[in-house]
C-alpha cells in the first residue's frame, strides 16, 4: 500500500478577486441583454446555483432590474456516470415545475463554476431540450480550464486558467463551503 501523495494547493483568487470577477460578469450580461426581461440565469447544481443567485443580486444592485435565477440538476443527463433505471430509480425533474416557464422562449444562460471537458454543459443542454424551447442558450463559467472533449465554448468566462490534465480546480463559495476562493490543486510526485 502506498502512502498518499502530498498535495500542493495554490490560491488563484480570494474573496475580493472572486467578487470582482462576478461583478464584471454581471456587467457583461447586462451589456448583452439590457433589461434582462427575456433572460433566465440557470445555475447548474451545486455551485452554479449559488453563482446564478449572486449574479442576479449583483445585476439588481448595479442596474435595479430583477433577473430570474433557477437551478438545474444535470445528474440524470450525464454521459460519464452510470444511469439508474428500473424500479426505485430517481426520476426527479431537472428543473422544478414552477421554473419550467423560465426556459420556454427565453434566453437561458447556463451558469457553472468550472468548464473542463464539457460533459456538464452537454448534460445541461440535454436537460433543457426536454423542458422547452429557449430562444438561445449561452454558457457562463467562473473558470475555463481548457481540455475540452466536446465542441463547446463559454459565452462568458470569469477566468481562463490553463491547467494540466492531472491538476484540479477547486471553487469554494461561502454559501456551501463557508468561504470564497479558487484554488489549483496539484498532486506532488514522490
């Protein structure tokens, strides 16, 4: 049995930098969609939900308009995890029924913390296809780390962070982790 390799964790952004990035993303959204009347921020569970809510709050503080933020569960639509079917399978809808009207004939901005291979964004597109017909779908990510396996690109990017495949980007948000930060985690070789 080998000992666990030590990890090296480098902070890429602390709370102040993360807030500046979110402020800038909120401004970019407003510039592209003045008023935001036909826009829904669709946070991908888990951290994307908190980011979408924060962006909606920032937009309200900056411009006074209210943007709708909803949550989307992509778990059942992923192609990189085992599918559960048959008796006892969980078939919860990806979006609560009250939020389904937020998709049809609106611009949907999918919000997520990290864009890596593109599998989560793909699962979100599949989930949306079963919910209605958006006018357009855009993707907003806090961190784009590269290494795409699918032909996807984010419309809005908080930070481009070139990484090695064996590194991990860890986003922590105060709502679920007790702090705001972006770190790059690297396993040290012995």
